[in-house]
């Protein structure tokens, strides 16, 4: 597959903006910086941040065992996804394929970028319908979004189905792995060298506990990363975000411990949910949340709100009638949830 043929012509012809910090890449020690029109009085954030976030990428490279030139960082995963749209989808011409129920921003970004949406609903086990996906795709199908583990269902897609889609889909396959740290499944970043049309997105918002700093990660071939770097804003990840990410990534053992604690709490929560009379089904999950089917999702949602418990009502999503999505909280929060659910 030729990635160059998938890139929009205007993007290939684009001359990227070169910032002051892009142009000077030497040793900054003892240098006087008068190149970027910055306020010269030091306060920790008076200088522009590293536009390539080299220190953050270095740590991610070590943790994920992947070269730095296969990594792009964004202001949350939503910016990363938007860059992918801008690079590969021609407005009012191309289309994407989504597999509902799934993360809603794929469709929002498609609408923002004037890109048609082709939807193929997951089967009754929330798995991709491979043959149907390939059947609805055409020459203008540029992106296929696979959220695995999936949101809001929590399950992972079967590896054989994902691999078949990567091999046969004639566009870019984007695997959203926001919840991969809670799963026993292997990340698809280990397959990047094998599949040139594969993009894997991850985040520091879930397992790493940094939703507030907004840092999304894109793993792809150096060819794709180079294209996305051409169109990203010059300073898209601010200095405070980079500093906080570096601090947390250096505490990787703490992150692993917190993930273990969440998985223990998830198991305990599921055991307790089995004792709630109006829950008719608990779906398998590889994420830090659980999808449950109840007798009346809207009624139960409102009752929980009245008792001070905020969850997500997913009953309007395809295949999720009367379903509630429950995030795994602390031991105290989970006990409160179960207590209230049994009282209402």
C-alpha cells in the first residue's frame, strides 16, 4: 500500500510553518535567545515549549519500546484524530467507517471536516462485522476506526478480525487504544513495522491519571508521523503539560500499581453488581469501566443522580438499550455505588 497515494494533494504540497524553536536545535546552554519575541524575564513558562516534545517522547520511547520518530503528541487524543482527518480525508469527497456503538468524536470530527460517515454496527457480541465493513468501503474510504477496548462496551476486538481488516482495508486503520493498559491484550504498536497503513492512538488520560493535562499519543510509521508533523500547530503541547507528563512517566511503577488496584476493584465491583436485582446483564470488559443492562436505564440513572452518584446513560447508543456505563472508582466510591444501587 502506498501511503503517499492516500495523503491529500494539498497536504503533500504544503510548506509547513517553521517556528523559532524548530529552526534552532543546538545546545541551549549559555545561549541568549532573542529569536522568538518572548518576554525575557524568567518565570518558568516565558519561553515557548519544545515543539517536538523531545523529552516526553524519549520517555515514551523507553516505556513502549518504540522509536521516537514513530511518535506524535497532541493536545489530547482528539487533536491527534483531527490531524489524521486533515491529512487523509478530502472534504466533501472522502468517507470514514465507524463501528457503533463507539467513541462519539469520530463522527463529530468527520462532520467538522465535511467527511461522509459510513457506519457498520457491531454484532451482538460487540465484534466487528469484517465482511460487511469491507463491502461498504470504496475508493474514497480513507479511515477505519477501531476502538479496542471499545467505548462504551468495554470489550476488545478479536485479533484475527483486526488483522484481516488492516490487510484488506485500502485506507488507514486507526486503532484507538485509550484503555489498553487495563487489558491483557497486546498493543498493536508492536505491529507498526508490519502494517504501513496502521495508526495506534493512546492517551495519558486513563491509566496514567492525567486527563486534566490533555496529552494524546499517536504511534505510526515514520512516514505517517512526518505527514502529521507538517500540519500540526507549532506549539500544540504546552510547557506545563510537558513538564507534568515527564514527572508522571518517570513514575511508571506507580502507574502499574494503580492499574493493578483498578483491576482488583473492577473484579470486586462486578461481583457486587451481580447481586443487584434489576441488573440483567454485565458485559465483559477490558477497560476501567463496566457496561450493565438494567430494567430501565433512564429511571435508574435519574435515581442515582438524586443520590449523588454520576454515571453515564448509554441507552441511546446502538445495541445498548437500557445500558448504564459505570467507571471503576476507589474502594469507597464503589461501595457507595453498590449501596445506593441496592437502595433504589
